[in-house]
């Protein structure tokens, strides 16, 4: 298991389009990919789960990857968040 904290950079937070980009990135990997925010754990491969976390711009999440490609998955997830999730 690997994890890393990252701050949501895009100005609108994890609304529908950025959540879709986050999920699309997560779906490329076999590992279980979740993130924690406050007292919530969300499945990064589920748009509804990501939206349900209600993460706004500037807030910090911790991405957790567990599985055979966990290091590559974590690297890709952190990169997509740091690059603004397409915004």
C-alpha cells in the first residue's frame, strides 16, 4: 500500500467533469484506489463516490493505492490532480 497527500488545484473542486477525469485515470489500473477526505473514504473508480466526498478547491485529500501496480497508479493520480484535472 502506498499513499500521498495532495491538494485539489482546479478552481471548482471535484465536480462532475474533474471527478470523471479522476475516475478515468483510476480505471487504468488494477489496484484498489481510494482517497480520504476529512472523515470520508471514496472509491476513486466511482464518479458517484468521488462526487459524494464534496471536495472543494484548495482542500487536501490523501490518495491510497493498493495492488500490483500501486506505485504507477499513485504517480498517475497525483499527477492528474496536480495538473488541475483538465481545468
